[in-house]
């Protein structure tokens, strides 16, 4: 039961934080420095989540087949491949390395 309460509290907190920006700004433009910062936060958070999911393990940092998949995905993105191709290439390369390792 406490997990449900925690999820609800976190959900309401997230909603309140997201609603606070438009309510407090009330149509005013953000300062240029803050606007640049706000635009850079989502990519930085996504990169942190990807790095944690790829290299994280209970015992510390680990480099395994997931790193190969991330590398293949990065190369596919570099060549501007469609999203589905990026995901399939990363999954296939990770599975191949796991099968061969």
C-alpha cells in the first residue's frame, strides 16, 4: 500500500513542479541564460539515463554487450537512420555480441 501512496505523491509533486513554471512566469519571457539552460536539460538527463542503463550494474560500472548496442545506435544516428532502424540495429548487435560472448 505504501508504494501506491509513494507513486501518487511523486506524481502530484511532478505535476505541481510542471505547473509552477507557466503559473509563475505568466506569459513573461525567460532570461536568455535561463532559456539556454532549460533547452539543454532534457538532452543531458536523457544522456545520463542512457549511460546509467548501459554501463550501470549493482557492483559498479561494467562494459558489456549493451555498450556495443549503444555504439551501433550512435553510428546509426550519426548517419541519420530512422528511429526504428536505430533500435533494431542496436538490439540486433547487442543480441549478436551476447550470443557470441
